[in-house]
C-alpha cells in the first residue's frame, strides 16, 4: 500500500500478534506509543456499529519530535506519527504508516525535511520488521 499520505503492507499474523509486533518494532526504533485508539470499540459504543478490528497507534520518537517542533512549531498538528493496524472483512491484517514525506510536502522548511526523512527511514524499517 502506498499513497500520498501513507505506506504499508498486509501481514500474515493475527491482529493481536500484529499489534504486539508493531509495538516492539517501533520501540526498537526509539518510538513509544502515546495514544491507542480502538476505532472498532468506539464505533460499537457510540454508534452500535460492528466493524473488524481497527486500531490507531500514535507513535512518538521524542528526539525527532523535538527537532520537528523546534524547526516548525506548528508541526504538532501532524504529530504523532500514526500507525494503523486493521483487519478487513475478509480477515486480512494490514499495517499502515503515516508517511512523514507528507510533512515535507506541506512545508518548505529544510530542517523539517531532514527530520521527516529520518523518521520515514525508521518507519520503513518498522514495516519491514513486521
């Protein structure tokens, strides 16, 4: 999967195992999980709507976040780096990453571009590890 704002892949592990693997791979690259949104549970609770498992992980690498915020204080609008783990109706599990290149496309700040490139490289390694 690749589009203007993200990249990802389909994996051959269960949803829960994928969450664990993504979290561990993010930690290995210096990211912690700031937020975890269980979209499926929220949809069920708020709308009584059933859907396959869908979780948004808000990942943050503090040194990179600091560099990005110092380079462009309003960049917090695009933080943290969101990672989606979702299962489709057929049961396939997908891992999708917000592409830091989207930040570079929205700003002409060269310092921010450097940070975005480094973060993208790390997220691609996380994707390769899961």
